[in-house]
């Protein structure tokens, strides 16, 4: 099995354990991982998803919004 370069909205929602609607809200607000919009299709480059996950990684809740 090859490693995909992009995730679809349902694939990313499953990976992050959230609803596709939350991802839509993030896109509207300019939050979350970067994405491509090709026609009506939304794709998330794996590199953007991984960078977002690394940025979101926390070791403590002290000094964060939890």
C-alpha cells in the first residue's frame, strides 16, 4: 500500500477524530492545516497535516488554553 500525498475531508476528520463540519469551520476561519481546493474538491497535503499535528503537540496544559 502506498502512502497518499493528500487526505480528503472524511479521511482527515477520521484521523483527527472530529466531524467534517469542524474542518469546514476551520477552513472558513483560516485555522487548521493548510488545504488545496481544486474545483469543489478539498484536499489536505500530508505534509500540512503533519506540520499542524506537530505544532499542536503539547507536553503540559500549563500556560495553554487546555
